[in-house]
């Protein structure tokens, strides 16, 4: 009887080991910012990691990259990438990371999606950006990979990369990728007309950004143990002069002297 129970226990352990989920952090980074985020993610998950590399690197400054990728987008020509060293078939969950270009994932990711099979995989996007793009790039991933399970992702402004480790930990815990506990974040209040004080917060957070984000119309707020957060509805103008509406998120730490920071724009 004891031998039988021991055998059953051994079989259960072997089966558990065989069905253990494997996770990969797979990313493209040009300037190193997305790489820093990927390495922090890999450290917190204890996952495997691999960098995607373009055969012809995107050298030069921001403007040179925009010009080259803009021409590639117009022509429909995708950049060639180097072969992956990992076998994607070995992984159940793949975190795919990228900088945001033209409101979506960088073009080397588009090449990756056309060259590899992600059917049946759990895909978790993560990205870095100047203002936003997590929502639009996630939608693009869903369109490109209809047979994959695209989950809610994480994004951070390049100007706030130092905030990523703590935010990533909360994200991973809340989405079941890592053990731990966090007090749930409260919901934002209902949108109310912006006051003069709210406008000062918005201006302090956004005035340093290189592009005009627009004029705040309404705001919802929430108070956490660490900050006061604002969710602004903003009216502005698109590149073609058309009227646009976006959502701009701003946070102000509770510590004395904390300055307002804008964290993301959803367009």
C-alpha cells in the first residue's frame, strides 16, 4: 500500500513538472529603454529572455528612425530580423516588448508576427513610449494574431522608466503572473468639469512634453496610499487639424514636494 501511494505521488510530481508553464520575454529595443524594461520583467518572472535584432539596425537619432520606418510603412516593406535562438513552440506564455512607433509596435515586431506561429499562445504586450500607444498596439496585436490569447499589457513612458519596477510588480501580481498581494486600486470618480486647480496640475504635468496634448475638459480622480491620480478628458487637434478627444492620465505622489507627472495618453 505504501509503495502504491509512493508511486502515485511520484507520478503526480512528474506530471506536474511536465505541465509546468514556460514563459519567455521576447523584445525589440533600439535605444535600450525597452531592453531595461524587458530585463526587469525577466528578473521578476525568472523567465527566459531573447532580444529581437534587425539585420540592418535602425541607427541614428529619433528623426532618422522615424524617416526610415515611415518609408517602410508606406512601401509595405518590413525590416529583416535575425533568426531567433529560442524555439517559440517551447513556451506557453510570451511577453512581447517594443517601443511605440507611429502609435503601434515597432516594425521589427511586425516582421516577427509574420514569420512565427503564435496560435494558442498567451501573449502579454509591454512597451515604452513618449506619450502612449499600449491600447492601440494591443488592438493591433489582436488583429495580427487572432488565434492567440492577447492579454492586458503594461506600458510606461520613457521619461518614467524609473517607476517601472514597482509598477511592473503590481501588474504581474494583479494579473496572476507572480505571487504577492497588493491593495486593489480604487476606481476613478465620475468625470467632473475641470477646475482652475485641476488645470494647474495638468499644465504642470504636460507642459514639458514636446507636443501639445490639448485642453482638459473634465477630470476623474482617485486617491491611493502613494498618490493622487487624475484622468483627464482632453480636446485637441490631430496632425490633419481635425478635432480629437483623448484621455490623459496624471499622477502626483503623496510625498512633500512631489511634482505632477503625466503617465499615459489614450487616443
